[in-house]
C-alpha cells in the first residue's frame, strides 16, 4: 500500500476517534456541572478538561477566563482549534475524500454525511438547546463509522491502518482522562469521610466511568461501591474493558503485526514491551510507584509509537 494512502486512512480514524473522545469529556463535564457545587470547583472541572487536551494556554490566549460557555465554543465550534469537534470531523472527512477509491461507498457516505449533518446541527443551535443530546449524536456517528467499516471493508492493510489510528488515539485519550480526573478528584474521604463527601465522590466517579461507557461494566465486574483504585484497574489493566489501555494496546500490537509483514521491526518490539507491562501489571504496583508517573510515561510511549508508525509506514520513503 502507498504510504500516502495509509497515512490518510490512519488519520481519518484518529480524527473520528478524537471527536468522539472530546464529546465524551465535554458531556461528563456538562453533567457534573449540574451537580450542587461551588463555582470554584466547577471551574476546576472545565480547566481540567482543557488540561487533558493540553489546550489550556491556547484557550486562555483567546478567551481569558475559563467559563463553561467559552470551553464549549472552543472545544466544539472553534475551527481554529485543531482538536475541536468541528475541526476533527472536517479533517476526518478530508482524509476520507483523499482516499475515496480505497473506501467502500458506505464508509465514505458515513463520513461525508457526518460532516454535512454536524454543520447543519450547529447552525440550527442544537448545541445550545441540548448539549447532552448533541454529544450523544457525535458518539453515535463515531460508532456508526467504525461499525460500517467493520461490516463493509475488505480486511486488508487499509483496514489495519484504520484500526491502528482508532486504538492509538483511544489509548492516548483514556490515559489523559484517567490522569487528569484522578488528580482533580483524588480525595481524603477514603476510610473516614462524611456522608456528603461520599455522595459527592460517588457522582463524580460515576460520571468518569460513564464518559468511557464503563459504569455498567464496573457494576458487572466488581459488584461493589465505586472505589478509585478499582476504577483505575478497570480503565488501565482490564483487557475485557473496550476503552482500557490494555484493550487498546491489544489492538495496536495485533494490527502492527499484520502490517509489518515478515520479521519483527523495532516499532513492534517497542509496542510489545508496553503491551506486556499492561498484560502482566498489577494495580497495586502501579499505585505504589505513582499513578501520575505511570500515566505520564505511558503517554510518552504511546506518542513515540505514533511517531515510529509514521516513520516506518506512513511517510514516503526516500528513494
């Protein structure tokens, strides 16, 4: 496959996944902002969302004070912000158009219709009327895009690069979410809190789980009250949790093996080492050494894997 074609397919899915993850994070912040809390605590939540995407300095340069309305505008409709939902969906559609001949008609039409529909919805004021419903729509279109690809695409190199883009982006976003939210919500209530503190933390941990479609899974797996260390275990080490770091790296390693051909490349070995640490890791060991340290190192290594994939497979090779 031409490296240029692989590059477009890879980034088409990364941008689609990024739009979904941005919608998930905005939705959880919007829902938690409706809970009884001080203005200072609510503002920390919106600041945390910008920190997850490393966009706080860019936001402050344009908008100054962090406000819910400003963050919504910056993260949804600001076309100058490359990580906004509108920018991500536009980039996904442009990448799809560049490789129209490689995609099935159904995959192309799904991407194109998403772009046309999101513009219509934003112009009609759908975001202002019901932010929650708009974010659910973005998530649904991302689900639809993946489902249509699985149901109609030939399972070949094109499909493998699409999957690589999806799960590398998902791993990055899940790690950022866990890192920032654990920092902001890590409380002293464990063991000796009053009832009000416990209720407050329950709703916030529940919101975090719902942001990765993990609340019902948590209840099924643990059958217990929501505990921070178990939330961390679910979102980092459980391979049967679709959005966990372990599950994402399962897919990254499997699809890297499929595109690499004969012989093991340095990129495969590098990704395999990270995958093995998640496969055989224990949450107690991770918490003992420091969750923030572990997640920061994970993000660095995931970004390095992305750079290695670009170097090995996506950029045109010198003659």
